[in-house]
């Protein structure tokens, strides 16, 4: 399964950017579902595909920018 995720056509940087954009859109009030995105992000972190520190920092910045 991990090999399939690493062969995904979307690079790692765009995954973190997409998650950050989703959280930012939700925090700005748009009706986008953020919980499924964060669940998938947690699964990717558990498999070692995403960096927990980088994702946490990006999502935190998205929440602060929205305020």
C-alpha cells in the first residue's frame, strides 16, 4: 500500500498544500468537508508519507490566517 502512495502522481508538496487549502477554506466559512481530509492526512502521516510537523505547521498557519 505504501508503494502505491509513493507512486501517486501528486507530489508531497501538493498534498500538504491541498490539505492546507481545504482547512483554510473551511475556516473562512466555505461549506467544504474538512474532517475526511484530516482523516486521510492522519493515515498518510501514520504510513510515513507526510511529515507530521510540516502538516501541523501548515494547518496551524491556515487557521491563524483565517482569523
